[in-house]
């Protein structure tokens, strides 16, 4: 109960410091989220090489094939050459620089190399991409921890803002009208977007 009984000054400090701490993460989410709507995706600023192969590598020779193809085309080798499977395709590298062995629609095989810029990396963070670790029984990357705590802090932003304004004591009717209007518009926008 003591948590709820903090004074307005304490709630203002919580609001201010959480806002400042999460401002960089908020900027990343706002930028990448808005641009994603306009179909500016993670490969927008990437250098992409689609290196067609005239054969399909045998099982177990995927890494060797990827590495030899990259060497033959004078491309740098990714730091991480451990084989991973992404959407059913063998891959080496990370979200910044990777090479994937993939089947094309025409049945041919390619080594698909992506070298993303900063925007692509930020978009992949937004989409929870990156190196995953076992954290508390979940497969997460470290930016996921920022995302989770940012989501929790959003509740604190609103709660502390409402407490600081004493739930709009002087304009309570206008505040509830505004909230109701926002709720209705949100529900209608979801309904008409389905």
C-alpha cells in the first residue's frame, strides 16, 4: 500500500526519470514502427548479394558451400560461422551481416548475403531479432529486456501522470470524455482494419 501512497513529487520523479531512461528505446520504436507502416523494412538500407549456384549442396556441406561462395565473390566472412536455421534455410552470421543458403522459386539455389545498416539493425531490434540467450527460461536478446521493461514502464507513465494530475480533479468530466472518445476511436479503427 505504501507504493500507492507516494506523494505527487515522488510520482513526478518516477514519471520524469522513467521517461528519460526509456526515451532512446521509445525513439527506436516510434521511428521503426512508423516507417514499417510505409513498407520501409529491415533490408531498406542493406547491401544485398544474391549469388546463384549451379548445384544444390549436400546435407552437411551448407557452411562449406556458403563460405566458398563468399570467398569466390570476394565478400567478407561473417564473424559467426555457426550454422543456424532461419525459416527452414541454413544461415551463418548475425542480423547485421549474414549469408543464407536458400531455394529460389524456380528451384535453383542461392547464397543470399545481407549487410544491413543501422536502420535495418534497429528494425530487427523492434522485431525481436538478434542473438538469443536463455534468460529466466525464455529465449530473449538483451534488447528484449529493454522492450519488456519499457512496456511495463508505459503503465507507470500513465499511472504516475494521472496521479500527478490527481486524475484531472478539476476537469474530470472532460478527462473521462476524452478517454471514452479515445477508446471508441481505437475500437472502431481495429474493427474497420480487420
